[in-house]
C-alpha cells in the first residue's frame, strides 16, 4: 500500500512539471485587452489642431493717435489703416473703393509718365509729320486748367473713351465672376510673366503697385496746379529731370539763373 501511494505521488509530481503556472496562461489575454483599450481611446479622442487667430491692432498704423477703422484689417496690399473720414463701412464697400483706387492709380502712373514726355517730344513729332503741336506757347500740355483740349482730335477721344469703357466692363465682369483667385484690379494681364508665383512675392508686387499709383496721383495733381500757377511747362520748371546736363545748364544760363 505504501508503495502504491509513493508511486502515485511520483507520477503526479512528474506530470506537474510539464504544466506552467496559471498566471503564465492568463497574462497574454490581459495584455491584449489592455492594448485594445489603448487603441479604442486613440480612435475615440483624436488630437485636434487649434488655429490661433491674430489679434488686430486697436490703433491705426498710419495714424497712431486714432482708432483703426473697422473695415481696414490689413488684408489688402498697402493697407496701413488710413481712413480718417471713415468711407468704407463694410467689406463690400472696401472692395469697391479698392477697385476705384487701383484704376485711378494705374491711369495716374500712365499720366505721370506721359505728361512730361509729351512736353519734351510733342513739337518734334508734330514737325516730322507736318502737324500742329498741341502744346501752347508756354510748352504746357492741354488740360482742364491749361485749356487747349479743343485742339485734340475727336477720333482720339472716341478711341480713348471706348477703350476705357471696354476695360471697365471687363473689370466689372471679373469682379462679379465669383473667382476665388480674384482681387481688386486682377485682370489677369501679365504678358511678360513678371508676376511672382509665391504668395509673398505677389503681396510685395501688389504693395509696390498701389504705392507707386498713389504717388503718381499726387504727382499728376501737382503737375496741373504747378503749370496753372507758374504758366510754364513741368519740363521747363525742372529741366534737370528731363534733359541732358549740358542742355540744362545752357537753359539756366539763358534764363538768367546762372550769371
């Protein structure tokens, strides 16, 4: 009997050597459930990126002693918060004013170049073609203040007004086309391909255009007032900008500036 008990105990002991502990059998199941819970949490609660909206300045950049006009947010090129009379009340008003400003700026840049050039070359070109010069006796161009607009051919006025009307209609159609890439003055006219491709370069060129246009509007206004008051052409008042140095010195000598 004792031998039977001893043999049975030996058999059970040797069999238990091939069976692992209970925690080894259950631990893989626990680890898999924990991994599943982690994956579920990642799926349910994704990480969201919060965009921070820049705060607009309270005071005007160009006039620090005045509040910034509400419609001028700095989004447009050349916008430095200058609107002391508060013309635009809404974004739509602002876009209309910018359309008008860009058109007048481009026209003024053409006029600021054409005005003195016409005073330099008008008589020479007229003599070559046997025509009557448009400049008056004091070398002033025809204008509202100077007079002489009646000497301009009606064909010229018809052509100019027709071209201006066509461009204006085209610009109005572009502005109402709901094109996402459109901004005031963007007619898509770039035959030389100088308009930059990157956003920073585009903003820089837009700013340069509007600044030069604003300066040109002031210059053309100054031309008209100066010629009306002085009764002399712009190129005669400031010849060193338009003629060679020796010719300028000769003009000053003959006029009595140089003794």
